[in-house]
C-alpha cells in the first residue's frame, strides 16, 4: 500500500490519496436519489459487483489512475467527494496475491497493519489509532486511522479494509480537520450501505 498523487482536473493542485497500487480501473455508475432517513438525499453508485449509497450533493470520479504493484491488481476504483481535495472517500477493489477469509484473517492481521503503516510513513504520516476489527457488507476486516501532511495541512484519514477471498475492498476517508464531520458522515454512509451484488 503506497500513496499516490492525483491531479485535480480543474486546477494544478495535487491531492494525495492513500490506496493500494494497481492499474487503471473503470467502472460504470447508475444513480438514483433517495433519502437516507436523516432528511439528506442520497444517490446509489453501482460498480462491478457492488453498490453503495453516498450523499446526493457529492461528486463521483471513476477510473482514477493508480501505480502498479506485484502483490495487487486493481479491479475498480471510485472516488466520491463533497468538494476540493483533500476531502474525499474512495473505494478501491483489488485482487490480492493471497486469500483472506473470516477463518484466517487473524493470521494476516500484522501484515495488513504493516501495509497501512508503510503507506502512511511513505507520505511522512503515521497511524494514530490502533487497528480495530470491522465488518462491512458482511465482510471481515480492519479499520485504521492516521494523518499525513499535504500542502501545509495535516490531513486525517480513516482506512477500512474488508476481504472476500483474494479480493480486498479498501475504503479511505480523508479530510482536512475542519471538514471531518462531513467526510466521516459520508464515509459512514458508504460503508453502512455497501453491498455485494
């Protein structure tokens, strides 16, 4: 897992997003508006083999370019954002060189934490909270929290990684401190509504 720089299409301003490397990935989206029960309108994103809801006012970018890595192959990548970088939630779907299940995830706990730590350290950042077990869409995994500097701002991030065999679903919510509530709320909606087809 390594950070990469993503250029904004509107300005030459760079956004650092942390994710596991792969290649170009494209997915197709269909949207439908509905209420999330809290009065906010949501939309549904349908990717290859999965779907999730996100805040209706947010924008979607698909097919974000990611560097290649031998242990991983990116199958799809989507970034959902309420505005300008660094604020975004991304979902990257990757194929691992090994298989992780509910039965053997404990065996991989340290390796997975080391990958997140290495990614943050490569961005001059650090893990700020202990690894926590999570379940998203019925899949087992772990969540992590960390920080890294970007353009003079300390960016905070929450990483959630869940597994189905050799497939990894990696959610990254990253935000400037003043935008934490909005991005974490959107990230929680995405994770809570995530479903496999």
